[in-house]
C-alpha cells in the first residue's frame, strides 16, 4: 500500500530556557492510503502540534516529513503552500470558513487557487455538498448555517482539491453529542469514498473506535 504520510523523528519544543515545553520528542508515524487513524492523547499532549506540523502549517525543530512519498521537510514557504494545497486537506475544530462567501464559494475557492476552472470547480463543490446533505444550503453564508452544517462545509472544502491526506483536529469537538455523531459519520464516509488516508484527533474513545486504528501521543512520542 502506498503511504500518504510518514513522520520520522519529529521533534518540537516551544519556548526556551527554563520555560521550554518539549511537546514532540522524535515522534514517528506512517499512514497508508485508505487508512483512517485516530490520534488520541489527553489535552496538552501535542495532538494539534503534530497535526499542524504534518499539515505543513508549522515547522518541526527536527525530523523528516514525507507527504505522498515526497520529502517536504526541506521546502520553502512557497513549496509548502503548493504541497499543502495539492496533497493535504485540513479540518479544524472551528470551521474557519470565509464569512463573506457562500458555502459553495468556500468549496470552490481553494480549487480556483489550484488552477481548476470555474465550471469543474463548481461541479465538484456541488457534488461534495450534496454528499453531506447540503445541496439546499449551498448559497448560504456560514453565519446562516448551524454548527454542524458549517463543519460539513469545512469538510467539503478540505476535500475539494482531491488531496491524498486528510488531517482533522477534533473536527466535531465543538458540536453537541448528537450532531457530532452524524457529522463524524459523514466525515468517515467522505474519507472512505475518496480513498484517502486520514489522521483525526479526538478525545472521544467511541469515535476513535470507529476508525481503523488508534495511535496515542504520550511523552512526545507516538505509542
Ligand atoms: P493538544 O492538541 O493535544 O491539546 P497542543 O499541541 O495544543 O496539545 O499543545 C501541546 C503543548 O504545547 C501544551 O502544553 C501547549 O500549552 C503547548 N503549546 C501549544 N502551542 C504553543 C505555542 N504556540 N507556544 C507555546 N506553547 C504552545
Ligand atoms: Mg488540540
């Protein structure tokens, strides 16, 4: 099976001197295409830090990051942006949609930035939104959508450019239990449909149990 993500010896310390916090200490992790992995660990164990580094949103102090089989650790900002746009979808705990744009525009825009034409981008966006039950909400702005609907749009946006890897940071952590259940089910459905590899941080053992396997952050390492 081909790898969508490989982290080798990834280390990260915040601050310095007496107040330095070592968050990651030579963490290793590999995710194959089509595999959905839960990232567990208590609050403060470094889940967000690891996801941001894997998502090329933050830099590691040391270690190697391979996405889709290519080493991306040495890329400059421009290269990182290009690799992120092409290869990685990211879902945050809070939706981070653009407030001035409609749901469908939020899913179209990353595709336009990657050079996809307006027509195929619109078609892809409408298909994704329909697949999470939002066909009737495509023209609404984020403020006109419920929390669960906003998060469903954010999931569609993350998948818009057909990345090989999906990273999600407690994607249903802000939702009530019932909404969380259904949104999480849709996320797993989307990821399986698209055949992606995924790393999804969650506090919830029940949600973790629905993924293919669980890895846990402890003492800065993946165990
Ligand atoms: P988790 O997502 O598992 O709750 P985080 O990755 O957010 O953990 O945080 C891990 C540790 O790193 C925490 O102790 C947190 O306070 C610290 N931390 C996270 N981001 C920063 C930052 N930008 N500056 C300093 N410390 C940080
Ligand atoms: Mg976190």
